[in-house]
């Protein structure tokens, strides 16, 4: 064994009958062999090409080594594979699969862009570039689903929600937020849910300052979105579903002017609590008897002082307690009133509105968690606010690709898998590359545990496979 190979080897003794040597000397190999699915999903959507096409490139052409398209693809594919930092470029620059994803020869192709190149790209963006990126992402998601559904669906539910992205140091737009007890940004995320489907598809992610009101930006976002949805799905009924942070008269009046269905949570107030009291009396009695949380539903027509008219309020009269086994003579510990209220123009009975319509909004929390933990959307470490919005779009684009992979996995064992599971089982697969004049061959493990699902998804994404 020569000196070079000794430096690349790890010898393990005592674990097995024979010593084990781990040698990092396999050329033309990648740990992200399954990421071919990302390129197939990207071609299905036309995502990275569209995002790159709306960005201006003011660089001197004679000195450009990496096109805007290559930089966008490198970042989006890298994030989807779990490499969320621009610093990860140093680890991936020669990876055969990541070269191939950028249309380069996987063995002899040029290295990928460096971290300084990626950072310069993110920080060179101007306001118009950022607006174009945000609008293009939304347009592509709508266009993709319009094609998938042939422009026909009974109803589209629009969910908007905010979340926190912690900030560190002197970052533009970072403010202390008492609700989250940290300095942060407050992105506004939008999803679309089509009738009969459980998945909520992310179409936008707009960066907001850390002290922004919960509903800030919601009406301008809807003004841009609604004409696009009506054009793509002319026969669909549009419904908006929001939490209590969006409960204000401007929102109600806008939704009513647009003839939209809506259901929005409302904060408690003394008047609404009085309306809930007759419903709470028998619920408290049931809790005393059973020791279990119980609730009842009702409704009332209500007009706040700032409202021009009465609106329908759904009441969920709930009393909560810690679950325990009680005899009829025992008293449950610390039962607490927990009345909830919704304002809506839906005609269904109160229980249906709450349990079948509004409660489904809770699944958006799973989408937000996936974006935090699956594509690290909170990795916004640039000083400039616009640069962080660019990063947020790139991370959201990576999530859109992974949602497209999950959609293609319908009918397989991974149909409902989290994006982190999709990455571990479909993307993180060893591959050895061989390039000839006629073809590129990827040799993958014969016993790869998820090869059937990988083949299935690739066939769904790329019909000529």
C-alpha cells in the first residue's frame, strides 16, 4: 500500500473478525445518484429555466464561466439534496451527479461555481429581479397544475400563513418579535389545495420584516393571484382559509368584493364569549361526568363596531382537561373553557365548517415544518434584505421540486413521505459514472432498497424513460 492510499484510508480493528479498511478512492462516483429525479421534475415544470430567464446578467460576457441558469440550478438542486449553504459548493464542485444536473460531463466536465460566485449572484439582485422571481414561481406552479388537471377542478382553497426565520447580527429588516421571542424575519407563505386532494402546494414565499403585522401583504398577494387562478381554472370556486392573525375588516371586505368563499379564525372577545356561554354550560357538565375534553357547535350573527354589517360566526364551545380515567364521583382536574370562533360566509352547518373545512388548514403547518426542516428555508444569512429574499425563492423552488417528486410518487409506498424521507430514499443513492461517445451510464447498487420506487417516480416524471 503506497503512502497516498494510506492517507486516504481508515483502518478499523476489533469490531469484526478481520480488520476493515475504509478507502476513499473511488473515482467518478456520487452519493446523490438518485438526484436525476430532480432534473426530471425540473424539466417537467420548466422551473429553473424560467427563474433564470427573468434575471438580468450585467456581467462582462468575456469573464463569465457560470451562466445565471447554471448558478440557479446549482443552488436549487443543491438545496433539494440537503446542501443548503453556499459554502457547500466546495464539497460539490466535482461531484459527477451535480455536474450532470447542470448539463456537464459528469467525469471531465468543468467544476461547479464556487461559494464567492454564488454569494455575488445572490447579492447582485435588485428589486425588479426579486419581484420577477416571486411572480415567476407563482405563475409556474399555477401553470403546472392547470396542465395536470386540464384546467378543471371544482374548488381551489388558498391558504396563507406566516412563520418565523430567526436572524443573527445586523441584517436588514430583522426586528425583535415578541410572539416568537427572537429577532427574525416573518415570511408569508401561500399554498393551493385542489378539490379532492390532500396536498397543499406551495406557490409563493414572500420575505417580510420581523415586525410586520400578520396580515401584511396578504391583500396585494391575493390581488395578483386571483386573476391568474381564474384564467387558469375558469370554472373553479375559490376559497380562502386563514388563521386569526388575518382577522381584520379590510380582509373581510376584500374577500367579499371578490365573491370568494372564506373561513377565518377570530380572536376571543367579551361579546363572543357571552354568545358561547349557553353552549358551554352543557359541555362543562359532560366534562364533569366523563373527565374528557368535550365540545359543541353553534353559530350567531355578529357585527363588530368596525364592521358595516353582520357576519356569520361559527362557535366551537370547548372545555379541555387532562385525559385520565375517572369514576362518576371524581372531578376532572383543572377543566378550562376554550371557546373558538370563525367568521365565514359558507352555508354549511357549524360542525362541518369547523371540522371539515377549517381544521384541514392545520396541514399547512406540516408544509411549513417541511420547508424549515426539509429545505432549510430559515438559512437566510445575507446582510441585504433582497439577497435573503432571493435565497428564500431558491429554497422554495427546491421545495416545489420535491413536492413534484412526491406527486409523481402517488401509487407507491412513498406517496405521503416527508421531503426528508424522499431525499433519503430516492436521492441519496450511490452511483458510479461511465461516459462513452454514445451514452452516460450510471451504475447503482443492485440491492438499493428503494430502486423500485425510484424507477416508478422517474417513469412518472419522464414518460420516455
